[in-house]
C-alpha cells in the first residue's frame, strides 16, 4: 500500500464532475416527484420555482445564483443549495409578485 492508495473496498475513481453528479442527483429527485430544493412533493399545475415568492437572487456580479428561502440546508454560498428556476414548483409554492 502506498500513501495515495485508497485501499481495498474503495469506490473506483470517477471522471464525472461534481456539477454533473449534482445535476443527475437532482434529476432523480424530480423523477421521484419531489422538488430538489425543498424535498417537498411537486404540485402539478405547470408552475416553476421562477414563479414562486420564496425564490431569492444572490450574487448579481459575474454570475447570479438563485436560492430558496425554504431550502432544507439553508441559504449557503455553495452550488448544492442553488435552485434552477425551471424546476417544478413544490407544495409550498406561493405566487410571486
């Protein structure tokens, strides 16, 4: 065993980026009928997170990041709490202005 040898039972290394893995994870959550930001049930009325009053805009300089006030992990500066405006609305949806 060397210093950088992961040892027996370690998962094989992946070349997939963090963003790609996160996108795939969120797609699976949506497929199961839940909103990735809140993990609440998706309502089937054609509304999206972009229409919700809980959506907040962070940044505004080189990039804009959207966050949900109701997010299960809070509003952090990391990509795991970013919200896509195209995600289907959850059962806590409230129409925005």
